[in-house]
C-alpha cells in the first residue's frame, strides 16, 4: 500500500485575515468603470484609489495612516478628460505616481488564491484560498519593504469594495519573535540600479536589494530626474550596446561591477554572521525554556 508523502513548505500554514473596521478606508466612491486594472496602488507611504468623478477622471491619494471615514470634500488628483483606468507608484520614489486613461470592459472575483513557487517540478504549488462574501473591484499590493516583519506578515492586499478599501493581511504563524530569515530574503529596494540615460545607452544591472531584518527605513528624498527625448529622432543611442563585451564597456561600468562584487561578498559575510547569531539565540531560548 503506497503512502502519500507530504511536501514540506514553510508557507503551509499561511492564512489571510481582514483588518479591523477601524483600519479600513470608508466612504470612498470607487470607480465603476470596467477595465483590466487593479484600480488601487499602494506603497509604504500612500494608498491611491481610482474614484468616480464628474467631468473626467480622478483618483484619491491617502496616507496609509489615514484610516476610517474619508471626508467627501477630500481633494482629488484630477486632469484626465476621460475616466482614469490605471495608476501605479514609481518604484524608486514613493512620492511619484503615474496614471492612465482610456475605455474598455472587464469582469472583476471574491477570492484570493495563493501559491508557492519552488525550484523543483511542478514549480508552482497551490496553498490555499482566502474567500469573502463581497467581490473586489480592484486590488493593491504592498511591496515587501512595506510589510510588518515583526508579525511575520508576508503579503498585504488592499481590497476595493464599492465604497471602501479593506486591507487583507497574510501572515505565517511563528512562535519565535526573532527575525525569520527564511520568510524575508533580501528584496528590491527603492534605489534604482541604473539611471534612465544609462539604461538607454545599453547598460544593464541587477536590482539593488535591501534587507528587511531591521524593518524598512525610508531613504533620504531622492530627486527624480526626467530626460526628454525627441521621439522623431530614430538614431540609435550612443554608447555601448547590450551585446558588447565587458571589455568594450566604459571604465565606469568596470568600476561598478567591482563594487557590486565587493558588496555581494560583504553581504554573504553578514548573512553568515546573522545565521550564526540566530542559531545562538535559538540555543539560548531553548536553555531558558529548559530551566523554567
């Protein structure tokens, strides 16, 4: 008689929980336009929601801490002559948002299904489903750097109803209150790996990662630089192409690669020390529990 082998997973017991009523955003006239969009965008500082507005399109921007009922006279971001269909925050500057406007149709769901991705076949594994009675009009997804690592929060959604926005918190229960390294690998931070003109000239680089061990601390305000380019100019950009060898890259690129290698080596040393400290802390907890 064959025996079924249960696959080991650190996310097996993950569960979702709707935030309390006083942590939701009430009395928001969410847009009724049907479109393949989340209608909601969130970052560690602000929550943006596309709303109903006369004479064009608009969306509202709220500080994350401003929960509860939203004043009907709260200022909106306007300027579109047609309904706003999509919004998204700049990944490198939490104070910059972009919006788009057009027309089409879609038919929105009331469940959130979550999966785990592994390196072995079949690669994608179904875990569970968070269900609720009311379907969502849209959904915002908090970046990893905005999660509460002290509560083992691995994801946070901002579910849009017809007149409110409800946070849905996904956590993995852990008995220890220590930092859980396996749940929080280094994640992309707000600092860009390249400037726009560097990318257009053919350079490429991996995202700049940050550790969530001490929680996310916003960096100093960084000026967003925008370079205007003549769209009628079809000449290829100057500088090395991506197909060029490393020896043909400018000197600054070699310097950058050297620095990245040094940072990677330093990060590995720090992670090794962190694992050693975590192991010692666990041993200490076991000794303390054994003496009680």
